[in-house]
């Protein structure tokens, strides 16, 4: 009865809140001054928050299509309005960013330039004389800048990722697309001057000579036909076996002028902002990267003519009819929008140019690295005669069956005609050589002779844009309906109960039918443009039918909620997948309009002969030396001695990236042969026992290094024992100084102490046992708090700073039938609460007491070390190996924390098992504590419709006696370990690989490659702090992440520690499932945990707690 009354009370409050929401409560959340940046709480360096006022200000339900439809009779301006950059205003807090005014110019520009940091916003007051819809053109610097404050201190430094801003007009976000405006960087390739064999040509100083891909030297080379055809001279550096090595990318420092576009690609024209006559405030609010701005102009966007008008405009020109063919190899780009758009090796076709049966040739570009809206690549060509030409790329889109991908074409920086903004490339598992077309007709292009012509292809959504935009908005709306229904039914609807939906939420019932009609309409459009009714449109049809049934027969709504939830999740996945637009290119051919297209695929005999050559050469090709640059003075036998084998259990895509980085970077620096193997998880242990394991294992779990170490299966990296059976001291490389291979790069290797400075101090705790460190951390994950900004704003809830604040919002959320999520089961939540109160998981320290007990019982220091009961640390101090002998879960603080954790699930009804991504996306769990990396990556891809409506932020904390809030989080790591299979010969090679892999440059490159391959959902939680901060986080994300990094710990791994999580889990389930009392239940498991810890320690000859109890009884000290 009590529970029924409790739910009824919640239902009443829910209905009152729902009434406010359905009568426009959200519309009241506007009109506040804007600033989306997080701020420190009471000066804390680990607790930062975005205030409710700041959250409310950037929320809007208005999408651009709706916004622009409000002004059907308003035209574009007749004259431009140029903003006076130096006249920015700081009144009323309108400018909060650090701004430097460069009056004397910058980067080859003599006029005024503004340096604007990413620590706030900058605003200008502008006078508008003409009511109009204004497009905004910004000229900005593509390179990195450093912004300093008035005292000369660095406030913000560029990290080479794209710039991102919010645009506000009169202090408000006019439409949601204005929350994310992206300005792309520009990247060029750095080529080495090589001879005909691909070897570097050195200058007088013996150094490599280089040139950039946008330089005159490069353009002169690639515009010559002989450099672009089969058998022509190549521009790439080659390794010792003749494999081509892709050039490194360099950020281009230049000025770029662009209109503001929708970052999602849903609207292909520049965004327009309505301004009436009078004074307005124009604001750029920083999301990511400091920015140098040359000019901002509000003006009319240049109209683009139609293809028919284009032909008329060049009616005097004739179709080129000659035999000359201008070909540019697609891998020879001049400029790209991202560093990950680089050359690839394609072996799928024997006529991909160039091709070699044994060697890797950089012969293609694009693929899944060139699939996100806004990415572009640019080439330079020259034609010999003025006229109309066909532009024919050899392309392949074989990733999305039944769908086409789209590109926008620019010639000399301009889209030649409207239709060129929606070029189509159809799905095919084979290469195609179709003239550029829009799916309806092929196009010819007017090109002038003797001039350098730039051709740029940019990823766009094409005809799919409107469909995807409508579906995304529909998905967001349906999710809102879903949440409002659950506010009435609760998380487990009763299908036999009448909830009176038609009476309580008539707008939702009506809206379900409206959304059904919208999805059906989009399905019909999709079928029309793709030419078939495939699985893409079928997905929309199913959801449409389901929504229509729910809206028509309201009695089915409760029973349909679970299926609807699954459909919505599938629709979100479909939406994300369909937005991807991958395309491979081999070359771009410019030829006569009537000429036959180049051969797209090899004939039977060509293909057979090519495959036969590949098969034969596979017996002789050296795949482990790819990337090595020299073998002078080194014998094959010496190379074989230092060769290493590396195992990884990651995905195939990740393994390929590791292999690529080894080939392109590691091998060229160190010339050490490396074999990277992708193995199945669980293979390491049996292989190690059998003596067939690797030299290095990557991606090992947090407990593996210590568990393997106590079994002598891995090597210590900092041992001072001098015993190579234990490991090596990689602070001292003197034993390898005379090795002919190592001596060449010994000064390029970081020592152990230098390497450990790359990580948070806490990251070394789980991989260090009794002074010996057995691994290096690769990734570091920890819980943070995720919350939905829009729902918190609707309910007027502030983000909790302390656990008391956290408890304060429970009733408000549960009264609205909304869930909260915490780390489920075991002692995960309790451990966080313990460490926030400076309580440890294991009994640690108290070394003097243990040493005194030993000495009182006849043990000398030498005897303790001989028995393995103690060790000497780097300061020469004797330390007993007593840490972790017993668990500390029986302390008063630990028991209170465990009781609190259990009550969250038993008293407050927190869900124990749930799909966070689905619940969070649908808004029924608007706050949750979860692993920051996996949750962030999932939400970025899984829930695009709520982009900008959620945030992850540091955990709530526990106030200490002095009033400071301790919001420590407990992290876990993965590690790379050096296995016992290494020898004295290749031990330094293994260390060289480990220190190389964990450095910031390589980790950043790996992170960028993962994002390029798998999208923004593939951000890596690298343990290297510098690499983590170099990733393309927004300013708010970066501030939140760094703040939590300032309060992070890891629990130690000790012999037998596996039992702790197991028995703690049993204790929790006893309470949760069987209603046992939490404190007594935990205490009942303490002896079992300690017994297992002692058993495992005895097995490996370590001190146990029972020994010291015996010593104390003997001396009469025991209680």
C-alpha cells in the first residue's frame, strides 16, 4: 500500500509538470545572456559546472527550416554590412573571451586581425539599415595561433582541430543549427625530394630536402602527364624493399574566406539570419580552438546558376574533341580539409594505377576516411585547349549497398552550377568510370587552356539532405513523445490498464499520427531517389505503421512501448549510417566529351595475370620490414636478433592502424623489424605457458600485469635487482651502447622515468607491485556524470555538485517518472565514496610496525630481502611487502558507503540493469554516472538528434572538514606489457616500441586515425595526458575532462585481488535480490576475501596477515 501511495503521489506531480511542458514551458527558457562555458565551483581545479542559466540560454526547439519559413517575404540585403572587428563590445558581459588586437597585421596581411581565445565569447554591436536575411562571410586563419592575456600569459593554444563556434543574435541562438558552426583547417603533404629509385636526395648539409603539395614544385610535377600515368616516375619516398611511404601531413597557414554553413550538411546553401532595422548584437561563442579573424561581413550569398544557365553562359565554347587526356592521380592532392585524408594502397584491382604484385604503392585515396560531411580534397590540373570537357573519376563506393554517395564540385573555388552540388556516385563492388553526374544526367565542364585549374570534391548529403534532416527532427519529436508517455505509465507500462492518453496528452496522440505520416512521406521520397524500395525505406515503413497504430488505437500504446523503443534505437543507427558518404578514388581523368570512358575494371586475362603475380610474389615479399629506411652496416642476422613480435586483441581496424603507424613511423625512425599480430582474447595465457607468446602484449587488462608478474611471466621495466629474469632497468641503456643497431638511435629513446611522466600518477598504481613496474598504461577510463541539459532546464534543476545535491534531485526526477543511473552492483559506487573520504580499498602502509615485528622476531633486513618479504626502494629504504594483505571493506566508512550504494537500488529504486544509451537518448534517464569514454563515444553516434543537449561533467563530491569538495573518481586502465619471451638482444627493442607507442605524438596520431576510420565515436581514452588534451574535444568537454583528471585514482592490484570484486558482487546481490541487511552481509564476506588474499600470497611466497597476528600474540600485543 505504501508503494502504491508513493507512485500515486509521483503521478500527480508528474501530471502537473507534464501540463507545464505541453503548454510551452520550454519556450520560457530564453532571454538570458549567453555563455556555454563551464566554470569552476568555489575555485576547485577538479569540479566545474555549467550553470542552469547558461544551459537554458542555448536551448531552442527551432530548426533552420522552420526559422527561415517565418520570413517568406523577406529578401536578401542589397548592400553588405562589414563588422568593425576592433569595435567589439564588453558591456554587460557580452565579451568574455580573451582577445588580442593585432593592429599591425599578421601572416602576410597588413590590416587589423583579431586573435580570439576559446575561453568565452566575443560580441559586436551592429547597425542594420535594411531588413533582410543576411548570410555571414568570415575570413579566418587556418593555422594554429596562441592567445595571450594582457600580462603576456598564454590563455589558449591551437591544437590543429577544426574551429567551432556558436552564433548568437541579440544574445539568443536563433535556430539549433547555429549552435555548431564549423570552420575547417587546411592540410598539405610534405614530400621528400627523391631520385628515380625513391631514395632521398640530400642537400649540402646531408639533410633531406622537402616541398609541400601546394608548392610550385609539386604542381609543376603533377601537372605533367608523365607523372600521372602507368609506369611514370613516382614522387614518394620508398623503404628498403621498395614500398612507397605516404608523406607526412602539415597544417597549412593561410587565410580562408567562407560563408557560414550548416555543419550537419542538411542545408546546402549558406545559413541566413534575419535582422530588422536597428541595433543588433552579433556574438561568436567559442566551442573549440582559438581563432584569428580578418573580417566578418553580413551580405547576400552569391547565387549559383543552373546547369542550363551555365551552358548558356558559355554558349560560344565548343566541346573539346581532341585525343589528349589530362589525368591526375587522385593520391596527388594539393590540399585537404583533414590530416587523415591521405594516400592508400589498393590491391583490389590489377589496373589501379600504379600497381605492383609485391610492393605497396600509394595508388588511391579516400574510402572510409573520406565520408563525413564537409571533408574535401583538392587537385590542380591544366588543359591544353579551351572548351567543354568530361571529368571522369575512377571511383568505388562498395560500403553501403543500394545507396549512393554525394559530392559537391568546386572549380577554381566556385560551384559551377547548382546541380554540381549534388553529384552522385552509385554503389558498386567494382570500380566505375562514369562522368560526373547527378543521377539524372551527365555534365560537361568549361575549362580554359593554359591556366591552373583547381578541382575540389567535398562530401555532402546531396538529395538525401532534406530526407535525413526531416527524419532527425522526427526522431527527436518521437523521443519527446515517448518520454511524455512514460511520465504517465512509468518505466514498465501495464498493457491492461487504461491510462486515458487521449484525455491527458491529446497533443502526443495526435503527434504520433503526424509523425507516422512524415516518416511514410520520407520513405516514399527515399524510394524515388534511390530507384528501389530497399531495407532503408522498409525501416521507415515499419516505424510509420507502428506509430499510426498507436495514434489511432490508444489502447495499444502501453503494450507498444518496448517495441517502439527498439524501433527508435534502430532508426537512430540508420540515420547515422546513412549520413556516412565513403568513396575511393584512383584517378581523375579530363577528356573529350564524346570520348570513350577509361577502362574501369581489368579484363579476365588482365585480372588472372595480376592475381597470379601477386600469389607468386607473396612467397618472397618481406612484410615485416615495411617502412625501414636503411640497412647500411647492419646484417640480416643482427636485425633478426632485435626483431620483436607484438600481439593485440583489438579490432581488425585498430590492428591495421597500429600496423600502419609502425610502417610509417616506427620503422623509419628505429629500423627495428616488428610483426604485429591480431589475436583472439584469451590467447596470451596459453601461448605464454607454451613458450610461444609475443614479446609485447597490447591492450591487456588492468589486473594482467601483476597477475602475470607474480608468475614470472612478464618483465619489470624498472628493476634495480640486476636480475634479467626479473626484468631490466630502462633508466640505464649502457648495456646496449655497443650494439650496432641500438647505438644509432639510443639518444632518441626515453627512459622509464621520462616515460612515466606522460601519465597521471594514479595510472601507475595498478601496474606496480612492491617497487617493480610491469607495464605501461595505454588507456585510462573513469566514471563521469552525464546529464541532459534540455531536461534539467525544463525541470529547473541545477547540476549536483555534492552527493547531497544529488539526493536532492532524486524526488524531482522520480516524480516525473524519470530514472537516474549509477554504477551498478558490487562496490563500484561505494569505492568512489570511500576514496572521496580518503579511505583506501586495501590496508596499506604502516611499514614501521611490520618491520619492527619482523625484527623483534629475529628477521634481519638482508634476511627479509632474501626471503622476498621486503625490497629496497630507489631511495635505499627497506619496505616490507605487506600492502594488500587484507581488505578494508570492513571499516566504518567503507560499510557506510556500501550501505548507501545498496539503498540507491533498494530504497530509491534505481535501475540495476539498463541500456544507458537508449534511456539517455530518449530522456527517461536524464542523468547517469558512467564510464566517460565508452558512453561519450556511443552517444556521439547513437544519438545525433540530441547533439548539444547533453554534457559529461565531473562527479559530485564529498565535502571535507575544510569545506572543499573531494570529487575523486576511480579509474581503470589497459596496459602494454613486456613478456618473458624477450631476450637480452631484443629487450631494448621491445622497450623502444613501448616508449614510442605511448608518446603523445603517436597516441595523437592513433586517436586521429581511429576518428577518421570510425568517426567521432572512436575517441580514444589514451592514458597519455598530452595526447588526450590534443584530441578534438570542444572547450567545454576539455575543461570537464581535465578537471576530472585532476581528481582521479586507481585501486592497486595485489595478489588475489580478483576475489574482491567477486565477493563484493555477491554481497550486493544478496542485498538487492534477497533483501539482506547490507552491513552484516558485507561483513560476512570479509573473512572469505582475506583468506583468499592470504592463500594467494602464500602461494607466491609473500607475507600474510596471519604471520603478523602470530607475532603480536607472541609478544602480547594482540587485542
